[in-house]
C-alpha cells in the first residue's frame, strides 16, 4: 500500500506530555558526544542563566518522535513504518529544553507525495511547554516501495 496523499495537511492530536529529566538529558548528551557541562551540571547551567541542565539541541527530535508515533499509528496514512528511512531534519529552537520542562508534541502531516515507487512524507511537529512554543521540527521521511 502506498502513502495516502489525501492525508496531507492532517493535524494529529497532541502526544502525552513528556517530562524532560536530568537523567535523560545526561544519557542523550553522552550518546551524541555533547560534553559541555551545561548538560550535566546544574550549577554550570544556572551560572549561565538556565533554570536547570540544558538538553542538547537534537534532543528535541526525541520528543518530537512522540508526535510522529501518532501519525504512524494512523492506518489511513498508508505509512509502513518498517519501510521508513529518515531523509532530512530541520530544527528551529525558540529556547533550549531544560530539565523539568513538560513538553507536548503536536504533529502535522505537511506533505505526502509519491515519487516513483517511493513516497516522501514531511512531518512538522510543534513542541510546547505550557502555551510557549519552544521548538519546531520538520522531518522528511522516505517510505520505500516494494522491491527497494
């Protein structure tokens, strides 16, 4: 089944809030090689003007994926997650994520197009803390067709 291009523009319900923790920030920082103490030392983070330790910028994608999961669960889109390949990622930050933030991800299927025997899907996710938009992600994924 190919991706349903009529799903383009569909806005999905928000994912359950995600509480950003010091432990998850430290784990993520270690995984991506972000060695700045602002990611692990509360004192350093506060000295730089933050309320708590700061997540590396790409941590936002891990939270955005909670919104993507809702899109992937919508069988009407025709997206076969087992055939998905990540294509591109764009992040816009309005402020860093810090430990203690309760982040909600809301995703829109911005584009769905057939390209040969593949489909290109663009997912735009807004991350909010309370009423504040803290970041947006734009993710392009390729859904491989059969035989590829």
